[in-house]
């Protein structure tokens, strides 16, 4: 059958190979074309038979699975490798990914898990090989030249100190709104473990930010074009890895380089973030030109947002770096906290307000169509986000805000604690 996924099983233990073969024997679209017991044999068979997928054990006598994967990736690039290992620690995963592996199964695994991994990796194969040229064109020429474009783009991180405040919803819709205005815009899912941009935009993580890891100096616009995808709103999207454990292979350094390179090709780089201030999230916030800080009209949100403002001050972010946006704003609050009160309590101007509209938000996310572009684009909630996007574009593109404020210092101490502590030391003597 032409549509068959041709699989080669590599493991030094014959009974493991046999078990894996049995798990696949009733899948009509998967055909096991052979088995290899050593790394050397695997390389030879890969060249000879050009399977679609290789299921590769790591620990084998002779060249191990990682060495074999490296050789196969170089000589038969069409082959997609899935590593099977009892080791699930991130270092192993990182080494395997560096060697060109596309996915990772922890032994023992069941049939469903195995079949799902094979189909997922196989599905992403054509795009990985066909994408670069097409997307490079889309990034560079599909977008009208922007006469007002600043030489460097603006990184806008959407952040909230509390999960569930609406960062992802806001980030996606802001990004789509900017893209639809003809701005060269990319949305980066910085929620690396459980990013949900892909679901909300109905896109598959065939390529993801994890493909950047360990490409170090190679990280350039061409690589980014090949691993980002283009949404039909003309928004470029860099998705989070398809599996949570793959988040670990993306380093803080990768993120730094990524944002620096993106600034060369886009007007706006919108980054969705998670609440937890990990080293990676901090690095995004440091590098951001603006932070859209999402607050809600309740005490717990206000308390956390207020703490974040204190933190921002300790981290020496300029006051204008943080833009306060009230999400799920309720007009009829009764005795509750009004939007005006939010600004007053936090002693900051409210940059924008997004109304509460659960029905529209839920419907848009179920459809996988952002509300600012689908049937809901005329709803007050969508108009509110479009208004914020226009405001952002106007302020940043007209150059009211100097772009050179937020250069990252070279040797910041590690971690939030280290950063704050070292500041106190230098301040207090
Ligand atoms: N303006 C809004 N009106 C109604 N519901 C909203 C609004 N913004 C977000 N939500 C809902 O709140 C929940 C959390 O939103 P999400 O964007 O995922 O937040 P975060 O990324 O900060 O965790 C989701 O169920 C989303 O549908
Ligand atoms: Mg989120």
C-alpha cells in the first residue's frame, strides 16, 4: 500500500524487537520492513531500505543508538528517528534530539503510545522537508513592505503573575490583530511545557521551538522560517514543543538568541508566557521591550500584580516597560472593584481593558479561530483587543518609545533570588 509507514526496528535484544513488532502488527498503515540488532546494521539498513521511521534503542554494543542516529540523519535525511530508552532524563533527550531524533519513547511503552508517536512523527515529515523554501518566502515577501518599520522589531511579552488570567487568549488575539493590519508579526509560545497556542489556532506542532535547541550559531532567519508556521491570518507562529518533557531541551540561551534574531525580521514578536518566573520566563521578560501585564478585578489578582510591579522595579525595568491591561473586565460590578479602582490601587495607568465574555472566548477557542478574525470579530471583546493592538502599533511604530532601553546585561546573576540578592548587595554595600 502506497500510504504505508515503513518502519525499521533497532534493538540489540531480539525479544524487545519482537515485542515492538507485535505491537505494530495489526496497524494497517504501518509496515515493519526489517529489524537490526546493532547500530552498524541500522546505518546499513537505513541506507539500503530508506524506511520512513526508525525505532532506535540507545544502549547497544558498538555504535550506540545516538551515534547511529547521527550517522543516519546525515546520510539519509528523509528518515525520522524515534528513540526508545529506559532513560528519560532530559540530558538523554537532549543528546538524542541533537543527534537528529524526532521523538522519544520511554520503555516500557504500550501499543497506543508507540503507534501515536509513529503517526505523529510521520505526519510532520513532509512539512519538515518542504517547509523552508515556502515559509522563507512567506516571511520575506508575502508581507507588504512597511514604510514606517523601525529597524528593530518589538518584543512584547504577555505575562500575568497568576495562571488563568487570560495571557494566552490576549497574546493570540493581539498577534492576529497586528498581523491582519499588515504588520510583520510572529507569535512565540513561551509556555514551553503546556503551551496551548497550537490548540487555540488549530495548528499542529509539526515543528516547534524545540527544533532550535543546540543549533546555536546556526540560529538565523532561515532556520526560523523553516520551523515557524504561517497561520491563515498571515501571522507567523512558533509553537511550543509537542510534548512537555521536550521543553527542557530549549535553553535560556536559545530563547535569547531567538528573540534577537526575530527582532531583525518582524515588527512585532508577541510572546505568550507562563506565570512561574523560571529562568526562561525571566529571560523573556528581560528581553521584552514591553510587558503586557494582565490583571483582573479581584483582590488576589491585584495583590499578585502589585507584587509584580515591585519586582519589576527591583529588576530595574523602566516604569513604561510594563503596560497594565485589565482582562475579563466587568462593567456592572456593583460594590466590586471597578477598572478605575484597579488603576488607583496599583498606582498605574490602565493601558487597556478587555471585557468579560465567556461565550465568545469559549466558542472561538473551540473553533480554533481567534475571535478577532472569525464570526466574532465585531464583538466588543474583539474590538477591545483590536483597539489595544492598534494602540501598541501606533506607539511603538511611531517611535515614541526608544528601542534601546531594554538591552540585556551580559552577566546577570542566575535566578530570581540571585538577581534580587545581588542588587541588594550592590545597593547596600
Ligand atoms: N475576556 C475573557 N472573557 C471570558 N473568559 C476569558 C477571557 N479571557 C480569558 N478567558 C478564559 O479564561 C481562561 C484562561 O485563559 P487563558 O488565556 O488560557 O489564560 P492564561 O494563559 O493566563 O492561563 C480560559 O478558559 C479562557 O477561555
Ligand atoms: Mg496560557
